[in-house]
């Protein structure tokens, strides 16, 4: 009986491990350690422990921050009340993904390697899922087809109560999904986490 119990506990343990296996940034699109300009490191283009390029005082941010002004998303049914220029952590993503700042502009040096292809969104955010607006219970009620954000799983977290790029993605590939998503989008599972459609 004891052996059976131990065996089943071990089995439960390994299943648990499989289902919660964390991904890692190593080898992903954000691992620039093989580029000549990265000093062979992974974190340094974005964070540095000391003497970083930090202007906001947060995240030990070491990358040059974009100053672009964007064309914003808009529609007659968009209910968010404070949608404005991308800020917070989304602005950090756009500091490479809007194509105005070089990927290797960090640590105070200006680089020259620009992002290309579909990964370069440009400064027109009108055809991208909106970000940097408050997603609270009031918005869910007004819209009528949104999950109350207080009941969302931790995987799609808000930042200061706002929806950001990192609500859907983890730049460090924490969840080991395609396109660095926080929840895999097979069957549109990511979309259905928030949208009651
Ligand atoms: C391509 C840029 C980039 C790289 C490379 C990167 N990060 Fe980040 N990191 C970010 C951004 C953007 C955020 C804020 C968004 C978020 O929290 O997901 C962040 C947030 C964090 C945070 C605070 C939030 C949390 O999840 O705990 C820590 C700690 C962190 N990074 C550590 C690291 C370490 C350690 C490395 C290297 C192994 C690394 N990062 C590599 C961009 C990067
Ligand atoms: C230091 C510059 C930099 C920063 C900061 C950065 N990225 Fe990237 N990202 C890149 C580059 C370069 C690529 C790969 C482009 C390529 O290979 O075509 C990429 C690729 C991606 C991809 C595609 C990955 C795949 O496997 O398909 C996603 C998704 C992504 N980034 C999201 C983010 C998000 C979200 C943030 C902020 C939380 C962020 N990035 C911050 C430079 C950056
Ligand atoms: C509402 C969720 C959501 C938000 C918010 C979001 N993304 Fe994505 N993103 C996705 C999904 C889903 C995909 C995969 C699309 C596909 O495979 O066609 C994706 C794909 C990408 C890609 C890969 C290129 C491509 O077109 O396939 C990049 C780069 C990216 N996102 C960066 C960002 C950045 C930067 C932000 C913030 C400005 C952001 N994302 C905000 C859901 C989101
Ligand atoms: C983390 C939560 C979250 C996820 C995941 C998410 N969305 Fe959204 N989405 C929102 C919120 C909140 C709004 C703002 C709704 C509003 O203000 O009308 C929004 C807005 C939109 C809009 C614009 C609605 C309008 O009235 O103009 C569309 C379309 C949309 N999302 C589609 C998607 C799709 C497709 C996916 C999956 C790839 C997705 N969303 C994933 C939270 C999310």
C-alpha cells in the first residue's frame, strides 16, 4: 500500500513537472548572445545590473528607449477610456519593434542593427491589438463580452492595471509557446481567455 502511494505520488510529481515546465530565453529570438555586439551575454541588451541606461528607474533597463509617436488603434466599438500612446513595458518592446531604434543600441552606445520583416511593426499601431489602456471590471461591464480581469489566470497579467504587450507575450519565453505567447493560441485559446465570443 505504501509503495503504491509512493509510486503514485512520484507519478503525480512528474506529471506536475511536465505541465508546469518553464521555458527559457536561451535559443529564442531574444537570445542575442551569438551576435558579435552582445558581449556573448543574453540579458545585457535589455538589462544591466549597474550603470545601466535606465531613465525610468525601473527594471535596470539598459536599452535605448523609443521616442516615436504612434498612430493608435481605433474603432466605433472600442470602449477603453484611457487608450493613449503606448507606455509602460509596451514602450520597452517597441524600442526594438517599431524599427526606429537599433537592436544593439544599449549601454549608452548607439548600434546599427535594425529589426526587419513582420517583427518590425513600424509606428502605425492602428492594425495591432491595442495596448496601454486600463482593463478593469468597469471596462468588462461596458463592453459586455469581456472576462472580468480579476478572474483572469496569472499568465495574462496586467501591468499597473493596464493591458500591455507582455499581457499576451513573455519576452523571456516563460511559457514555452509559439511566438513567446503566455498561453498557446491553438483554437484561439489566448483570445478566449479574455474575450467572451
Ligand atoms: C529583449 C529584451 C530582454 C532581454 C534580452 C531580457 N529581458 Fe528581462 N525584461 C524585458 C522586458 C521588456 C521586461 C518587462 C516586461 C515583463 O515583465 O515581462 C523584463 C522584465 C524582467 C524582470 C522583471 C519581471 C519578472 O518577470 O520578474 C526580470 C527579473 C528580468 N526581466 C530578468 C531578465 C534576465 C535575468 C535576463 C537574461 C537572462 C533578461 N531579463 C533578458 C526585456 C528583456
Ligand atoms: C533589444 C530589442 C528587443 C526588445 C526590447 C524586444 N524585442 Fe522582441 N524581438 C527582437 C528581435 C530582434 C526579434 C527577432 C526578429 C527576427 O528574427 O526576425 C524579436 C522577436 C520577437 C517575437 C517573435 C518570436 C518568435 O519566435 O516568433 C515576439 C513575439 C517578440 N519579439 C515580442 C516582444 C515583446 C512582447 C517585447 C517586450 C515585452 C519584446 N519583444 C522586446 C528584439 C527585441
Ligand atoms: C492580445 C494579445 C497580444 C498583444 C496585446 C500583443 N500581441 Fe504580439 N502576438 C499575439 C499573437 C497571438 C501572435 C501570433 C500571431 C500569429 O501567429 O499569427 C503575436 C505575434 C507577435 C510577433 C511575431 C510577428 C508576427 O506578426 O507574427 C511579434 C514580434 C509580436 N507579437 C510583438 C508584440 C508587441 C511588441 C506587442 C505590443 C506592442 C504585442 N505583440 C502585443 C498576441 C498579442
Ligand atoms: C489579456 C486579455 C486579452 C487577450 C488575451 C486578448 N484580448 Fe482582445 N482585447 C482585450 C481588451 C480588454 C480589449 C478592449 C475592448 C474594448 O475596449 O472594447 C480588446 C480589444 C480587442 C479588439 C478590438 C475591439 C473593438 O471593439 O474595437 C479585438 C478585435 C480583439 N481584442 C481581438 C482579440 C484577438 C483576436 C485576440 C487573440 C489573438 C485577443 N483579442 C486577445 C483583451 C484581450
